[in-house]
C-alpha cells in the first residue's frame, strides 16, 4: 500500500501530522505479518495513537474504504478479519 498516496485522499485530510506519522509506522509494522500478529500490533497501536482531533464515525469509515480500495484482494480479507476482531474488542 502506498500510504503517502493514500494520505492525499480527502478522507485523510482530517489527520494531523502526528497521526499521519503514527499510521505510517503502523503500515511499516504490519508488513509481512500474519493475521494474529497484525491483531496484536493494531491493538497496541490503538493504545499509543497520538491524540489529535477525534474522528467521527463517518470519517473513520471513509478512511477504511480508502485503505481497503488500495489493498490487493488477498489483503482485504485479512484486513477485514483483523478490523472486525479489533472492533469487537473495543465493544
């Protein structure tokens, strides 16, 4: 995924620079990880994410759509599984 190109999309304009840097690091950390490893990384990311402006559910959804559109089909399933798991953990 070309995260720098992804950040040019309108949905990502709501992020401040600290948040963008954290997402770039997350992208690097997830490279080559299996679903189980990715879940742990994402859970840790959520705890350490810089606190910028709180995203609305609509903004969050727009970002997810952009991310998924930029992924190869094989990665979309993995991403969806991890996202659903993390969403359930958040309650």
